[in-house]
């Protein structure tokens, strides 16, 4: 009786694990264990409105998983104050500097491809605000709504960060 239960549990774990739509890759030269305060920037390569909305969804999901998230209006005022970008988009190194000015230890940047009401590609990177090094990246090529993509991406990232 005990053996069939173990097989069912292992099979269920395998099925759930293999259904993950995000592939997470970490920089082996850094540690993601110290990610505490996150600044989320607009997602690039989609409209500015969609990029801002997706960044909001991602921020909410990080909050849901217990992270301290910098209010996006603070990031926007730093960008304006520093005259860093007219478009609302900043490069990775500048994002790290802005995140550090906002008190974040980690910034979240990314890019996506949005078509037919679905996010077909999403790449999210967590970057150290101190060193500008990419700590980890998550990528999906599954067509998802923005909300679904944010939930799945942040769950996979969080699970990776907390794993032993």
C-alpha cells in the first residue's frame, strides 16, 4: 500500500514540475538569497502602457510572496529628477543605479512580445542594484495573459530563491 502512494506522489510532483512554463537560470557567481527589496521597471518591447501594467502585476506578485517592493512612483520621480529617460524605459545599468537610489537591493527588468491579447514571450531578469550583475533570469514562450505571466514568473522566481 505504501509503495503505490509514493509512486502517485512522485508522479504528481513530476507532472506539476514539468508543467512550469518558465525556465529560470541563475548566475552561479552570485547569490539570490539576499533579495529583499525590489524595484520593478516597465517591461520593454511592448507598448509603454502594457509595459507599465505588466510591471504593476509583477510588483503585486512579489508583494504576495513577501518581498518589499519599491513604489513605482518613487522610481518615476527619480528618473525625472535625474533626467535619465524621456520614454520611461531605462537600460539595465541605469535601472540598477535608480534602484539603488530608491533603496532597493534588486531591480526587476524585462522584455516581452505581446500579440492577440496574449504575452507570447516574457523574459524577466533580477539585477543586483549594487553590482549591476544579473542574478537570475526567467523566460517563457507560452502565450499567457499579463496577469497569468506575472503570477507564473514570480512564483517560479520565488521558488528558486527559497529553495535550499
